[in-house]
C-alpha cells in the first residue's frame, strides 16, 4: 500500500481518490503532529484573548462582529 504523508506530500486529485478508496494510507508524521499542536495552541490563545479575530472568536459573514 502506498503512503501519503499529510503536511509533507503534495495532494493531487489522483492521490485524494486513492485515499478515499483506501488504496493509499494517510499518515501524520511526528513533525506534522507537532505543527498541528502548535497551531491549535495559537488558536486557543487567540480565542481566550481579548482581541477580536475573524472566524476564531467571532462568527463568519454577517456574524463577524459577534464574539
């Protein structure tokens, strides 16, 4: 089975179909997991802060000013 490394390999339509059909296995490398955790921590810090940041601690579109 082929392997697709999320966050490292380039996703193409063909690879996406292979992933959907379970012909290709998708994995998260330790580096990718670390990047996800860092991003989640940054979003959490913003969400808990006072600054208004579109789509993180506000709604979208017409709710963009609703915290």
